[in-house]
């Protein structure tokens, strides 16, 4: 009788949109969870709606995380994120994450869980190989990459922004993400496809559909059927993946053949395919697998830098004096060093500006997310969590904490410039305050063993693109702006404003 009444209530609650059988199974699962399941997460205070009322309005994830950080004062708490419970840990536990490798705490397995990547690529994210490709391949080649990055940036800016000396209006995020994707494709895939518009469009559609699929999957209250539903909705994402793979696989197959025919020929390439093949035993060089790995490194290395450059442009446009100071610094450095490695090391204001941008506007409210892989994991103070626990850190709250920064809500482009100006002779301080140096209070690129290995390349590439725009173009808002373009928020992730337009014209 009670079960029948509950079913009736839920039917009204879900407005009759769930079939009766689905309702029965959903209710049984809820009752089981309520009375018998001893979820580890139940031991901690939860912020947000309870799991058994998924349609109840709830605050956005970033607000819940900020509230938890304030109220729990250095203690863990739980939020629902990407339709799962996550244990949000205070920063005192970052030191434990610092030294833990992927066998204990895995970043890849955590994003696999959050975004449902296994629905399209199986167990690709069970291996650390993609990260190794960046560490052992790209990072060891960084000095040799400046020249090809500069040359690709020049081509990409000319094709996406143009060379007209007349003002023209452009959609900022769309234009910049396309030009950054071209440059990222040049480095992470290779010269053959990076100017092929069909391929560039296919890669952008593939990358964007990863998030789209994840969002659709959590948007519908399918309860215990979510996994089944996720497999079905991954269909359109898999189609986008197939499209990009159809163009990429023949190239990878050709590179494998060339390598087999003549090992020395492979020395000509210095890009993502090459670095991935370098780390793959000859007998395991499967074009499909290598293409998947290369494409998913592009996913890591293209979308976020595209947003970062767009945000740099928006932020610079908020303050005309700052824009001029950045431009002067860039012009003087180019005069002294040309478009070389040295240029990138001699833009201290721009570097501080990038780090401050990442502090005030990180890409997510949470970060340093990990899945516990060991049977259990014990933190330095004895807190023990079982295998399978999802942990994350409230990074936005940490970066806005008055205990960590003076006037944390103020955007101060000189904040880190001033700190690094008190440099000791051995340059230790300079490195400490650099945009790409991860510390417990510079968390935009994560922290510890899984800290973003692409951050060095990323900051270089962003500096080259931003500097080119500064010195070669006049830029302005297309209509007067009173405040910064608002960012979109979905599941604690912040996306650049897509509708904002700016105007540009070639200088000189
Ligand atoms: C604005 C640009 C970028 C941002 C904000 C960003 C951010 C991040 C963050 C937060 C992580 C997780 C780190 C952790 O939890 O400790 C990460 C991991 C990773 N990033 Fe980036 N990233 C960016 C650019 C790039 C680029 C350009 C590449 C490749 C060239 C890249 C490749 C990777 C890889 C392979 C991992 C996985 C590391 C591992 O599991 O060991 N990222 N990134």
C-alpha cells in the first residue's frame, strides 16, 4: 500500500514521463539505498539536494562547493557532481595527492567516471600513456617547438582573423578556439592535417560532444538506468569521434608504414603522432589505438587553451591602460629577442597576468580530482577512504581565500609580477611565481603527480598567440561594455562566453 502510494507520488513528481516498470525499479533501488546501502559518503555532511530527490531544485555546484568550504572549515564534505557523490577535501590534503601516483589515486579514471569517456573509448583512460606522450615527447622538445608554433600561429591568425585594416566584428570565443585548435593540431597531430578545414571541424565537433554527452547523461533523472541511457546517448558522440578518426587513421597508418620502411625517415617529424609512436612497441602499433590516443591528447590540449586565450583578450579589454602596458612589454621584448625562446621568458607582466587570470577565473570550481585505486587510501592525519572513492578539491574557493591572497576578489595583473620582482639571484622566486608553476595556491593546472603535463606548452602557446594579437591588431569591444562577459556554468565547470563579439583591425 505504502509502495503503491510512493509510486503514485513519484509518477506525479516526474509528471508521468517515466514508464511504470522504470518507476518500480527506481523506487526499489531508492529504498534499498536508503535502508541497506552503507555508502561511505553518508559519513560526511552533504551540501545540495539529497540523492533520492533528483528533480528538487539545487544550488549550482560551484555555490555548493563554496558553501561547503566556508561552513566545513577544513573538513571534508560531499557534493553531487556529474550525477555522482564526490568527497570534497580541504587543501590540507593536497600534500597527500602530491606524491600519489596513478596506481593509488588516478586522475584519468576520475574524469573517465565524471564524463563517461568509457562509453565511447572503452578503457583508453585506464592507461597513463597519453600523459607520458606529453611528458617524454612534447616536454623534452619544447625549445624546438617555438618556431613551428610561431609559424602556425601566423597562418592561423591570418586565416581566422584576416589582415584587413578596416574594423571588423568577430565572435571572440569561436574565432579564437578555432585558431588555437589549428595550432594544437599542428603540434599534437602534425602538419598534414592541421590546415584541413574538414578535419579541424571534425575535431572540434568531437571534443565539444564529449561535454555535451556528459551533460545530457546527467540531465535526465534516469536513476539506476543512467548507465544504459548513457550508452545510448553516446551514439552521437561516437559518430563525431568516427568522423575525425576516418581522417586521422590513414595518416597514422602511413606514418607507421614509413617508420617500418625506414626508421630514419621518422626523424623528420616532431609532433604528437611521432611522440606516441616513439612510446609504442613496434608490434603494438595499431593505427586505430594510436589515433584514439592522439585525438584524446588533442582534447586535453585544445579546448582549455582556446578558452584561456579568449579570457585573456576579454580581461585585457576591461582595462585600456593595462592593454597598452601589455602591448609595450611585448613590443620591447620582440625588439630585443625576436620570436624566440628568450621572448617567452621575458614577458613578466604577461606571465603574471596569465597566472592572475587562472586564479580569479579558473576553469572549474573543483580540481585535482582523483579516483581511489588502492584497496583503501590513508591520508596523513589518518582519514581513510575505500577503493572507488571519488575525491576532489574546492580549488576556486582556495584561490579566492583571503588567507591565501590579499584582496582576493580584486583582479591585480601585477600581483605575481611584484612578487617575482623581489627575485633572489638564483631565480628561484621567478620560477615560484611563474604561470606554469603548480603550487598549493596555483591550482588551475592541478597539483602533484598528475599535474597537467601540457602546462608548459600551453603557457608558451598562449603567450605567442596573445602577443601576436597585441602587436599586430587593434582590438576593442564591438559595443560598450560595463562588465566582463559572463561565463557559462555547468556542473561546476566554467565555459567562456560564446556570444560575445569583439572588433579587430590589423595595425600599421
Ligand atoms: C588552459 C589550458 C589547460 C588547462 C587549464 C589544463 C588543466 C589540466 C588539469 C586541471 C589537469 C588535471 C591535473 C590534476 O588534477 O592534478 C590536467 C591534466 C592533463 N592535461 Fe592539461 N590543461 C591545459 C592544457 C593542456 C595541454 C595544452 C595539454 C597537452 C599538450 C594538456 C594535457 C594534459 C594531460 C595529458 C593531463 C593528464 C595528466 C595525468 O593524468 O597525469 N593539458 N590539465
